[in-house]
């Protein structure tokens, strides 16, 4: 992908992709919770009880998992599960992948200031506040990466 020839994605598609990614992170959190329950049951079946809900731990876990998930997906392929489903990709202004540092910064901004996505609804170029700050773009890209890593002929 050497040129940003794809159209910028709109707020509805981006919002749906975000919802799918939220479901992925919550499913991972649920899997971790079930895993912890299983380990507790395995090591002390007579004394087993469900752990008390800890809001601070849950919120911290959600933030950390979200940032790790988004960073890895955007740095490696420019796509999350939600982006693949909706045919989107996060790219730099020149159409390339955004790299690890920019992916991390974008992930932190998206998780901590999710309302920045709403700016895409009023921006003429469909950019969120995160896109403006980090010079990224979310574009429609239905092309699969069938030849990723292969040299061009």
C-alpha cells in the first residue's frame, strides 16, 4: 500500500467497528475471568467462592487490554477485528502502516478520549481528533492482504 487511494471512512462505519472491537475486548476479559475462576476451583475446590467485583481492577484491565489490542492490531496490519469486519484500515497520511509508537499513542488516545471519534462526523475529511493529532486516517479497504510481505514484480 504505497498511496492513500482509499476513501476516508465515515462515523457510522467507524462506530460499528469500534463496537465490534469493544465486544472483542470484553470477551477476552470474560475469558480471563473464567480462567481465573477455573484455576481457583482447581487449587482449592472446598474453599471456592466467586471473587468480589473490583471496579478499579476491572477498569484498569479494560484499559490495558484495549490499548494492547489496538496497538498490536494497528502496528501489525492496520486492522482490528472490527476494522476487518467493516472493511477499514488505519494508515498514515501516505498510506503506510503507522508503526508501533504511533499505534500506541493512537490506542491510548482512543481508549482514554473515545469521544474524539465524534469529530469525524463534522470534519470534512472524516478525521477524528486522534487522526488530526497523529496524522493518521481510517480508510475503506476491502482488499485482503493476500500478498503481504511478497516483493512487488
